[in-house]
């Protein structure tokens, strides 16, 4: 599971609604949407742009 290794090296440990449990356990930000529901847009607006 290379996602698990990758996420351990980044500042924002973001997970979304349909992520696998091991990723959800180490993430420090949880977006309660899937990618199809706009999770990336919500993350950018909330955490990058501060809207």
C-alpha cells in the first residue's frame, strides 16, 4: 500500500470519505465527501484558501 508510505511524508495528511481505513487512521484532516462529491474542492477552499 504505497499511499500509506507516501502520506507519512507530507504536511497535510488528508483523507476522504471512501479512503481505506489505514489511511483514515493516520490522516489529520478528514473530508466527509468522495472525490466525485467535491472532496478536493472542499479541501482547497477550507484549508488552502481559508474560505
